[in-house]
C-alpha cells in the first residue's frame, strides 16, 4: 500500500504525514537500555491447560478445546497411570498415529504439544479409552487480521542521546522475512513548512545484538555490508518510494523475525526536524510488524513527537503509550515528567486521547498487560479500522524532555 503524499509531514492539527515505517538507527549504551525497557514483545501464542483424570475420574477436563495454529495444549495429571496419545478414537480399540504420546505418567506430571496446523486432532488414554477417556483439540485459523502497511515518526533530531531512535519488532515463523524500505527524510520537508528540516540525514539499522546490519548516507550511494550485498539504487527507484532529495537516505532490507533499532542523525552532527519512515514491500509474507517505539527530544509547540502508521485489510487492536517519567530509572536525566497523547485519524479527528493512563480505560489497559508503570504516563487502547493514523505526544504542560511513543499491534 503506498501513499502519494509520502514525504508530507503531519501538521499540528493531526493531518496524516504519509505512511511510513520505523527508522534504522544508532545503538549506543542508552539505546540498549531503551530497547530492553521499552520493546516489550507480547507472547501472542497461548497455552491451554487440560486436567488428566481430575479427582481420579477417567476423563480429560475439558474434553474438547479450540485453539489457533501455534498455540500449545498442556496436560496436567491429577491421577496415576494415564496417557495422552494422539490417534483414531472412532473404534472400540483406539489406534495411535504417532503425532504425540506422553507415555504413562503419574500424578503431578505435565506434557505439552504445540499444534502448528489447522485441523481436528483426537487423543485418548491407552488404558481407559474403553471407559470414554478421550479428548479432542480443534485448531482453527484465526480470523482475518489487519496488518500494518507502514509507520513513520517526525521529530527534531539533536546530537548525542537526542538523535532520533526508533525500535521495532518483526514477528513471524522461522525462515520468514519482512522486506521493507526504510527512509530518513529531511530537506524535502521544507516545501511543507518545516523550516528547520535536517539538511542531510543519515540512517542505520541495528539488530537485537547491537550489530549494524545496514547503513546509508545519501540514497543514490549504496554502502554495502551486512544485509546490503549490492548496489540498491535501481531497486529503490523501482519501489517508487525513492526519496525526492539526493541527500536523504534509504535502505531496502529483508529482516528476519527479531528486534531492531533505527537511528537517524544529521551528517556532521547537524540538527533539525526529520522524518523516519518504512514501507512494507512484502505484504504476502508470514512475518508481521508487532510493535514500534520511538525515543527522542519532545519540545513545545510544533516540536512535539508525531508518529504515524497505516492499518490495512481489516481492523486491528492497538495499544498506544506515551512514556516519560519512568525513563529516569534507566539513566535518562531529562525525561519528560508528565506526558499526554492523542490518536487521530487521517482527517485529524481525535479517535482517543489521554492524560494519565489510570484516568481512562484502566481495566482495558491492564487486561493487555501493557499499562505504563508510572501514573503520569498516557496510554490508550482501541480497535481501529483500516486507514491512516497519527499519534501526537507532548509534555505537560508544554515541557521539554526525552519521551518515547510506543504502538503495539495486537492479534
């Protein structure tokens, strides 16, 4: 999905500034702390428990469970001398099929099996099938889910710890990849009223081990190394997402599931407002973007933090957080003491807003496990329809300091 206004920033009234993905970036000591603190990777797969012979009854409880591909069933024994054996239970004598078999277990034992595929899977106790000790696991495909077409953030870019740092998680099965183009935009923002646009942005991508996997300074000059094995200029042009200014940076990379950070700096330690964005070039991939987080210096008026993203295909449950005071425990001395946020649609209409997460949606946020750790931090949870959205983060009252915006895309 592409946006014809790709280089357009969001204005203060919340108009969309295009559909973009995370920036790739610098991974210093502070960056490592920030990643470990903020890039929470929720466990989307679930585990369902079945009791074997509760109170010595010759049954499984519950006898039937329904799960999704990738979920796990865990059997817990409440009696001695029972098995959990997959197979055909239709006849008087059950027939094992070898898919899974716990063997004979005693009270207190546990056995687990993860079901990767859709289907109906019967199982039984080899000693007590004739007494009706059978069970069934039905694995159903999840309902059609929304996906994230691209994400972006606009923010003033400083030096040292005040560079623009964005982290993101790619989630998917082993062997899958998410092909993305990541861009650092600066001088082409000037026609849209950004008079302090960074003149020459540079871009890096780092993996979870702090290894630099890709770098670029000026997109028409490819820097090979890591994930970049050859000249990318033709491929960037072919994507129809090439930056409009030669001094802006771009990287195309196929990223395996894992955590990444992207940092945008001004060449030669120059400063100014910039945009980092990333587009999904592999919408058919099994890998997905699970969450994004951006850290930077939030300032009053038009120097607030603005993050944007596009939801496509179907509605998507989203948790958005604005983090400030809890950063102090991780050595961020200038952390915002209080944060506010607004989630707006492509027309600038406020979908949800919050100041202090416990004041609104407290129970809903706690149910996700993603509630902020400080009461002065802001958060919202919403199921949003396909479209373009922006998140605006400010200090309260119009204060200056380091803040983080996080967007979690839940199944």
